[in-house]
C-alpha cells in the first residue's frame, strides 16, 4: 500500500546546551505543577483537623476513653437542660424540644456503649 503523505523530514538540528537545559526546566516545572494538582500529598498523622484560629482545641494526646467520658457527660448535661426547657413549653415548640431531647438521649446511649467497649490502655 502506498502512503499518501510523506514521512516527516529528518532533521539533524543541533540543540544547544542552554536550549536543552531550558527545555528540561520547563518539563520539570510542568511535572511539578501536574503532581501538585493530580497527586496531592497525604497529611501527616501528627496534624489534626483543629483549626489554628479556634479558641477551643482538644489535646491530640488525649485517649479515646477520656474523650468518650467527656462526651457522655456533655450529653447528660444537654439532656437535663432540654428536659427542663421542654416541660415549660406548649404545643409544637414542646414537640421540637422533645425531638431534640430524643436525639440527645440516643447519642448519649451510643457514647456510653462506645465507652463500654473502648480498650483501656
């Protein structure tokens, strides 16, 4: 079979060292840019998701048992506050408060169950 288009001309152009170095720099910059956007580096495990502008932070050295115990106590406090509020309200506002109370109670049960099965170190 005969080829319709001719082969591209063979060039014996000499590329200077400066041009070669420039081309390499451009290639390296393009590779870095693509790697930055397409291959993000994972965050180190030592970093936390806490923002630096936050007033309250949790010490990364605190164990799970301590965190769950505090969570359980906070939920118990929220339970007491919303219970007191719910029984002072009437109508649809009371139903909303009782719905919030139910979510808090279920969360408290989950936290207490997690506290029961957490490994003590």
